[in-house]
């Protein structure tokens, strides 16, 4: 199986805040080159390829946030100093 990588993600929650959805995608530009009368034309379009979608409970989202905060602390990143 070929590994798939994402370069963007989206976080959404339901109205009452009991579930959080994490959606991972790979966004890239596709190029379509055509040649006519000795000229080359590039028609490009931005494409989004869904990679994964994860639905977690509120408790799971809290645990994930704590884990990510701990990882950032271990890496020496001060999240309070970032905009």
C-alpha cells in the first residue's frame, strides 16, 4: 500500500460540542499542458484529495489536545508565544 500524506487538515465540531471531526487532505496543483501551433499552454487547477476523516468524542478531543501540548513542550515550543 502506497503511503499517503496530508498537507492540510480541518477541525469541525457538532452543534452541541459532543463530537469533533478531524479531516486530513492533500491539496496540490494539477497541471495540464497542451501544445498548439508551437505554443504551450498550462491550464492548472487546485485539487483536494481526501486522505482520512476521524470522528472523536469530546473526551477524545481533550485527550488529543493534551497529548499535542505535551509533545510541543517536549520539542521546546512555547505555544503561548505564538500568534
